[in-house]
């Protein structure tokens, strides 16, 4: 399973990269706004700064909503860095744009996916990644992990190469559920990635190991 971090915060991206387990980054317009990034020039410079930190794919979302504008914006984004993946919303124009980018060999991430039908369409259009938002489904009392299962079954039935990028991950149980189902990638905040490190028995076990070592070391002296 690949680990992507879902943020535009450079310090968080660096911390995840330094842990040695990061495979890529996803951003969206809300995450960019959270960092106070706006204006074409600033946005592009920020994507370049992210690409300079990580080794894997970096999803940059288009703001455009029409096919023609999405193509123009996506083509401007991909020249920023080889790591850029054009993130396109699941709309009629978005599907057409994904097909266009796929035929041009440009990687895409189809975002805002909430149903198996949408995921099937994204795969048929040639999306590199499909992003089902499991946390937002859970927020409206719909089982987000069940959607990951459904998409896994559909893609395996037909051998689609599109990767399932489980998005809107809120906690480690989401992440582990996706790992058990076989999602190809998960994207979540730094806190979720770091939460995997912790277990109270690890903490108490380490305290005990170090205390035992110290006790015997003192006896030998
Ligand atoms: C995916 O690429 C999105 O950026 C993200 O996972 C959305 O998550 P949220 O529902 O926590 O905003």
C-alpha cells in the first residue's frame, strides 16, 4: 500500500518524508487555501516546493470546470514538474478531460468520487488514480469502507489499471480497513500516518526494558 499525505503544509510533508514511508502528496483547493496560498504564481511555486521535498506523485487539482479550461490548466500544471498528477473532479467535463489527458500520457487523479458507478467511469476514461472520499461518506452515515470494497471488486473483475486512492481518511481504523480491502493508496493527514506508530504496550514495554537494563548496569558497577 502506498502512503500519500493529504496536505499542502510543507512542514508536515517534510516530516512524513523524513519518516521514510511517504510515496506521494495530494492537495486540493481547500488545503491550499488553508496554507494561505492563492494566485496563479504562488500556487505554482507552492507545487514546485512540494515536488522538491517528495519523491512520488503530487496531485495538483484544477480549478477550472469546463473541458477546454481543464485541459489548458492541466497542461500548465504538468510542466511544473514530472511528479505532477492532474487532479480532476468527477463531472461530465472532468471525465472528458481525464480521457484527453490519458491519451496524452498525462497522469490524472479523479477526485470527489462517492459511488461505484463514478469509479467505473473514471477507470474507463483512463484515470491513473480514483479518489473515493470515505470520511465524507461516513459523515452522512454511509459506509465509506464498503465503497472501497465495491470499487476493488469492480476493478479486479475487469483488470482496470486505475489505482484506488482511498481519500478523506480520518483515523487509523479507516487506513487499516483500506489496507485489509486492498486499496492501492491511502491519503490522509500527518496525524493519521503518525498514529500508526503508537501503542500503549510499546510505551510501557520500552519503559520496562530500559529500567531493567539500568538496574543491572548499576549492579555491575
Ligand atoms: C483527497 O484527495 C482530498 O484532498 C481529501 O482526502 C479530502 O479529505 P477531507 O474530507 O478530510 O477534506
